[in-house]
C-alpha cells in the first residue's frame, strides 16, 4: 500500500489526460481527489482503484 499523493498535473500525466480534463473530472466528483489550500490532490491508491473499477465496468 502506498500513501503517495499526486498533484493535478501528475494525475493528468498518469492518466494521459489534459490537465483541464482531469480538473473537470475532479470538480464534478468523477475522479477521486481532495483539495488542499485550493489545489487538487489525489491519492495514487485511490486513482488506481478508480481505474480498476472502470476496467470491470463498475460504477462509483
């Protein structure tokens, strides 16, 4: 288990998305993240779980 925290820019690169798209998904609650001082942060473990859910066709 990892407690690695990613920035919006890092998550966008990890998912191969535009930063604007990653921001929109986070703001809509579709991408698991949280704000720290107005900036989005993401637990890598949560992002990996989110990917796995989509691969198996599960929803939130």
